[in-house]
C-alpha cells in the first residue's frame, strides 16, 4: 500500500484567536507551526499569512517571504504549499450592487500569484470555485484560472487544484481537455463549505470518482467533520489534510494546543486504520515534484 501524504493547513483566513488563542498569526509563528507540524508527521504545509498586528488575512509579499525563508533555513524538511486564494472575493455594496464593498478583495490574477512567482514553492493552490462563501462571492473565472495556471507552471510550481463542488470538477476536466491544466493533476476536495459539497462519505466518493484519471487527491472537512473526513479520505484511497485552518479543536470542547497536536492525532488515526505516513521525500516522488522543479 502506498503511504498517505498528510498536509497541515496551519492558519487559513477565517479562524481567529477568539476561536483559539494558539492560532499562529505572525510570520515567525506560522513558520514555527509548519516546522512543528512537519516534525509531527506532515509532509506538506499549506500556508496563508496574516497581518501580525490584527490577525486579519494578508497578501503581503514580505510576510510570505519571511515565512518561506525561515522554513528554508530550518533543519526540517517539508514541502511548502502557498495559497493563491486571497484576492478572489467580491462583496457587493448594498446601495449599488455592481460596485464592490470595502470588504472586497477581488484583484487581478497576476497579483494573486506574485508571491508564488517570487518564492517558487514546490506547490501552490489554485482555486476553481465560483460560489457564495463567507459573506461574499468568490470568483474564479476560467480566464483568470488559465492566466494563473500558465504562470504557475512556468515557474516550475505544481498547482493543487482546490474544488468545492462538483461543478468545479467539471470545469477542471474541461481545462484538462483544453490543455490549460496538466495531468497527472493534484486535487484537494474541499467539503463542508456552505453551498458547496457537504462533508459526507457519499459526496466524497462521488467527487473522487469524477476526477481526471490518474489524479492524486486529498480531502478535508472543516470543524467537527475534520477528523471524520480525514478518515474517509484515507478509506477511499486519498491523501489527507488537517490543521487550524480547518479546525481549532482537538476534540469536542477541547481547543487544539498546536497544529502539531492536530497532526499527531491525524497520524494516529491513519496508522490505526492500517496506513503509513509519507515522508517529504516520498511525497515528492509520488507527486512528481522532483521532475517538475
């Protein structure tokens, strides 16, 4: 049996320190969380950055650069996966819906991948969803996806294709057929987001059955579904994801003391189910990262 690749999503955009006081916010904290997660068994760390003074989501290249430099200078091997999700949100104004409200972040595809082209991680996410999500409309047009994909591939980075509903997978298959997306592809099945795929075994089984042939895939569910969907992904032959982006609790009513603690529990679950955790070296071989870079 092939080993299971475990990703740790260490901070995301939605959780706050009101949800869990241990949530990493500063570049140093985020880098330390990645290192701790890697030592606990994660082969990949998925990274967002935040404004250190407020904890709010950020697209600041300097913060990404500091996180990546800290990781590359550490003695811990891990695969860096940078998000390109920020910059895709449109919130309509109440009085003039065609105009963006102040909370909108919608920007150009070039701006959304500037940090990836600068820092060249091994992996970065590429969202395929257009949906109502978290109080705004997330917009990822086929045009913008194509622009981002072309630049990501040219930089020698492997995109992790984030899909939130079955229509996103239909789009992915069309983009593969058009040559915009390359195969074998890497997918992340994002379940449990309101108005997207629910966190159920039936939904995950359907989603993975729709993926392009030969694709590697992982999946997760947020909140109370985090560990049940992790087990479901493993059972269906996929890879797994956990981290404070997805849940700030180790179990019901028990705040997670760290991302590493979440990874440790995930490792125990996978091993109890008969699996083996992939090392970063094995993960690179399985995902073809050595040849991509």
